[in-house]
C-alpha cells in the first residue's frame, strides 16, 4: 500500500486533487488501470486510504490526499512542530513503479523508506542528512536501518539482496560500498534517483560508479 500511495501521490495537482491531467480528475474507477492492479486490490487499497484519513472526497466529489502528509508546491517548513519534509521527483517515482514487475514492486518499499536517511549533499544513507562535510557524516548501517523499519535482522542478507537488485533503465540504484561484512557496509543511493543536483567529489564518484553498473 505504501508503494502504491507513493506512486498515486505523483498525480496531485497544486490543490491536492488527484488528476490524470489538467482536463481529467482521477476517479475511484480509474484505480485498477492507473495503478496496474486488480479491482479487488484497488478496493482494499481505497478502503485503507479512507480508513486512515489519507484520501477523501471534497465538496465537488474530487479525490484529494491529506495535505498534512502529501502536497505539491513550495516546500513548507512548519514552525509549530518539528517535521521533516522530503521532496520526491514525479518522473523518478513513476519510472520506478512502472518499470518494476508487479511481483517485485513490494521491494520498492525499502527504497522509499531509505529516503529520509539520504544525505542531501552526498547521497550516503546516514543519521545526519544535512551534514555537508563528508568526513562528518554518521552513516546508517544496514543493521541500524533494519532496527529503524522494524525488519527482522536475521534476514538482513535478503534485504541487501532485494535492495541491490532494484534497477531503473537497466542501472542499479543502490550500492553497498565496503569490504567489510554486510552489516557495516556504507549504503549509497544513485544521484539519478534522489538529490541529483549535488555537485561534489562524492556525487561525481557515485554517478560514475552507477553508470558503470
């Protein structure tokens, strides 16, 4: 459901209305074809969104997403409570979803769960995402990531394999850079996926590394 929700959110307009294009809003009957799922799966997905107050219909009958969770437009920085806003790229999310087979889309969940921990300057998965000095980055190990997402650490090798297998346009998007054991590898996300505007030695190295895969 989270993977489908991330994809669905790319269809928001600036009023948080879900629409296919400027002329056509998304209706509940569009969900199976839009999300490439069965009618039964669409029914359960819609029910989950409504039950959790994520999606609702406005007074005009338009489907909208809860703006406290998703919105399109200028990044908001609420002062009344601490919250981290993440910018996602429409074409990237759509390409990941549409170019991943139905049976493997669930793997994208872990990619999306990595996003809050991707350093904004160096694309290294870490604890201090706004640190610009690569020498001061506190990397988040795969074992620590398991703890964050409540993933069974006895299956850590499987998680690494799943993350390592995800590709976009024939190129891998996640790398584990280390000669150490799997638990302590440095996790890096391809700049072609998130925060591609960085321009430093680490980003250039990662771009070269992922281009060669």
